[in-house]
């Protein structure tokens, strides 16, 4: 499989589809010759929700990858992931079925939130990475194709954030996400990519509105993958700055005119992906400065619920959120960072339900002139 290729396969037996896709990609020709090589498998286990919810990697895909590797004699395998700030990876892996999967195949699951870390110069930017990264001889990235409330899309490049400590994740947001994500991918090389495009939520990275496509993709270039995702979700590559930045750092190519995109087998008669972007419609209600993904990721669905109930239109005040508001005063804020605001909801992060209830009560109070 060449670096400018993307293979797509449709179906509903996800384990068998994965085995077939890896066979067509001839993954074994890319693997290290030494069968004792340490092979890392990086799913997306951002939050505690089953894959059908549209946020996390289907375990059946991981099963297919493990079976393929073991078939060719590779036994030194490790699943590695660190969930987003506010979730415990150990709880997420249980909800998503990865504890059973790990036990069934005898494959270690490494909780990156509990891993040691080291500092690395990633193309001119010093970043803190989880120590497991140094142990990988070959890394298979298994992201979910989905939308993101801050970066528009998330797939191959952004999925590497699961291999940095929580403290560094917070710092990424303080740095504006895009530049550190690009440099992170210059520091962590992903050798092969299997994209879960089964039912990702096209708006919210923590799921809730899955859009079924029953597709799995294989590729080698994470920049090309993310450029293709932009096309699928009706964004230009320039609307997701970290893609161009990663390209400039030599991580890969965003030139889709040179890409070879092939559907393996029959492609179902599907309508194109929806063009409606709920995030864009809701952003006007928010003043966001350096917020963590979990905090912002919970706020946007809460706002969508308020919008559906006809309450959001009654809110004239901007909702402040993010690390940039620490030590500052204001009127309305959510999260621990807005503790100095007149009306604020504590938590790091507060849950989606807590945000919804807090804002609902606030809207009711101003409607009554309280």
C-alpha cells in the first residue's frame, strides 16, 4: 500500500471487514521483520460511551487488527490510550468493552493517563509525551471519523493526543490546539491508520448523534486522511489549521489531487454526509478561551438541548468557558476556571447534564426578572 492511498470497505461485520481490509492493504509487508517488535494499537476512547454512540472506536475493529497481527506471529502487542481530562481511562475501557477484549486476546492495555512521561523536541516544539511512545516499533492508529466542537474535525492527527499526559492536554488548549497537534505528529510517527467510519458523530467528539455509514478505511498518511475527512464533512482543509501545519512539518501530504481513493468491493447507495454543522450554529452563544475539550465538549450538546426547547434564543449573555478566565470576573461562566464570575457552575469539567440544568435555571431566572 502506497502513502497516497486510502482504501474503503463497507459492511456490517466489522471484525471480518477489518481482516479483509488489512489483507487488501497488505499490512504484513509494512510490519517490522522482527516478530518480537513492540506494536502499539491506539484506539479512540475519549469518553465512557459505547461505540454505537458515535464517539469511540468499535472493539470489533481492534479484534480484527489483533487477529491479523497474531496470525502472522506478532505477539508483543499493546493497546495504549488515555481518555480526555475529566474521564478515567480505566472506567472508559470497561464501558467500551476493552477490558474483556484485552483479556480475550491476552493483549496488554496500557492506561496512558497513568504512564510516566518524557520531554521530546517535536520539530522545534518541546512536548511532554507518554513514555510508552518510546517503546513502539510500529504504531497503528485507530481513530473515529467525527466532528469536533473546537477543531471542526477529529481523526488521525488529533487522535495522538491520547498519548500525552493530562497536564499536557490542558497546555495544548492554552496554546490553541492546532500548532501543538501538528508538532505532536512530528514527534509521534504513526505507521498505519485504520479509520472507524462506522457511525461517528459528525458534530460532537463525545457522541450522541451517530451517523451510520458502516465504513472502515485504511491508510498510511495521517495528513492525507484528515484532508479527506475535511472533504467528507464539507470543510476546506484551511478551516482545520493543524492539517496544513502538519504538512509543513513534513508529517504527510494534504494534496487530495494526488490521492488514490479506492472502495474495496461494492459501495452502497448512500447520500452524502449531512452539511448541517450544529457547532457553528451554537458557537455564537459562547466566549471560549483555552477551554479543555471535555469542558467545551459537554457545553455544546447542552446548548443544543436548550435550543431544541426554544430556551437558547432567550439567552442574551455570552457563556464564558476556558482556562483563559482563571482569576477573572464576569457575569456567566461554566467550569472551575470561571469561579470568579457572578453566575458560574463549578466542576472540572461539569457534566453535560449539569451544564444543561444550570443554564436552564439561569435562563428561567432572567426571563422572570430575578
